[in-house]
């Protein structure tokens, strides 16, 4: 192509890039739900202040995730039906919590094996319906976060954490949501309630265990197992950000539109940058000032989760960024930070996001080749 042709093509490429960015950050005003966000914040403040008072902030992450994911798994309907389903979800989540924190400080080979099996099981849960598949994905994400958090605690050395305490914290967070739904059920006159996150799928119809479904589950399991091996096998500084970023950026299925993939990838990267900058505040601080900064960052993470609950269907990129930033802040708080940490955090996030992107592209090509031999 001549120089004149290249100059003529540049405005076209810039125009396409701007259109792409506008789609990635396109806002849906109808998707804002601040009442839901405020309700989550009011409820989440309970475990936060309880753990602050008793001095066991190390268990706060489990309680917040138990609360948030119990709300996401709430199917709506009559109170008895809701309580039963949330209790079953909480029980399975307690087992996942015990596994994650139980092996988080073990040899990296066990972490890889467990991550592969849990992710594979979550992917195969699609045969039990879309709703149960979504719930399995939530527990899959929590397992990766739990392993990364326990690894961080073990590496820090000066913080004591017991697996049974983390399990009780998770169960307590889920039980708190059951109590909140009971009180709201009484206030509303004991009538059936809609699903709190009504935008999430509620389909529970069974599906066949087809080869594409198995392929999808295996691909996800290999990606997560590989990123866990890379992070913990090489003992990378802040390497836990790799599997967390990969899990957040990975698409729920291989047929989603490219725009959703771009939103996940962009959100994961933005969240990592925000978290890295916030954690940098604690670099080189000691004593009472460091203690105050940690409490402040925990509150910031809670506010980020609140915004995630409110903007989930307003803009998926910003939602992903808020959740990723909150998770990464709470996971990395036990580790002493320094000026070089931010570079590692963003670098490993790029690696995790890049691995997910590469695998999604390869899977997309494989799916097209399968459909059009």
C-alpha cells in the first residue's frame, strides 16, 4: 500500500476503533438499580463492623462473598422455597470454602489439580440448567479467590487464619441474607418475592451432555489450571492476580458476542489498575497509619461491590472493573506492598487477561470449524 493509501485508511481505522469503544462503554440507563446497591451496602456493613469490633478482619472477605453470592443465587418465590435453595447453595459454598482455604497453603500441584476439577465441575453443571450453571460459576469464582487469599495469608506469615473460621464466615454471610429476606418477606405481607437479580437467568431445565458442552468445560478447566500453575508453580510475586484476572475475563460460554469479551477484558484490566493504585497508598506505611489505611481500603472494596450490584446491567465493563478491583484489594491487603508491586499486579493481570483472550479466540475458531467443516 502506498503512503497515500495508508493515510487514507487511518481515519477509517480510527473510526472503527471509536465505534468499538463506544459499544464497550455503552450505557443502559434502564440497567441502573441503586435501591439494590444500597440494600447490599446496608446489609454488608453488618459483618464489616462485627469483624472490625472483634478484630478478625481476615474473615471479612468470606463473609462478604457469602452474602453477595447468596443474594445472586436467590431464586425468588415463596420464602420457604427461597430459604431452602439459598441454604443448599450456602452448604455447597461452605464445602468449596473449606477446600479453597484448606489447600491454599499446600504445594502448587494440589492447587492446580483442585482448580482444574472445580472448574470442570462448574462447567459441566450446565446440564442441570442455566440457573444452576450460573450458581456453579459463582462458586467457581469464589474458589479461585479463596485459594489466592489463603496463599497471600500464608505468604504474609504474620496473620493467623483458620479454615473453620473462613467456613463459618462464608456461612454467616449467606445466613445473613436469609435473615434479611425473611424480614423483608414479613414487611411485604408474606407474599412471594421476585428474584433480587431478576436479570440473571432462571431456567432450570435439563440439557444433554453434548460434546460442545464437554469441550467448553474442559477448555475453561485447562485455562484456570494452567494459570494457577503459572502463578503458584513459579512462585511469582502477586501471581495470584493471574488466575483471578483469567477467571474474570473468561467468557461463560463460547458463543457470546465479541463485545462481551471485550467488556470483560477491559473491565478486568481497569479494575486491576484501580486496585493497584489504591494498594499503593499503603506502600511503606507502618503502625497506626497502616492500620487506618487498611480499614479504609476494606470500606472502599465494599463500596466497589455496592456499585457492582447497582450497575451490573448499566455497563458490563464498569461492573467487571468494580468487582475485580474490590476482589483484588481484599485479596492483597495482607501482603506488604511496595512501589514495585503495582507493576507486578498490572503485569500479571495483563497475562491473565491475555491468556483468556488467546484461548477464547482459539475456541471461537475451533467452534466455527466444527460448524463449517
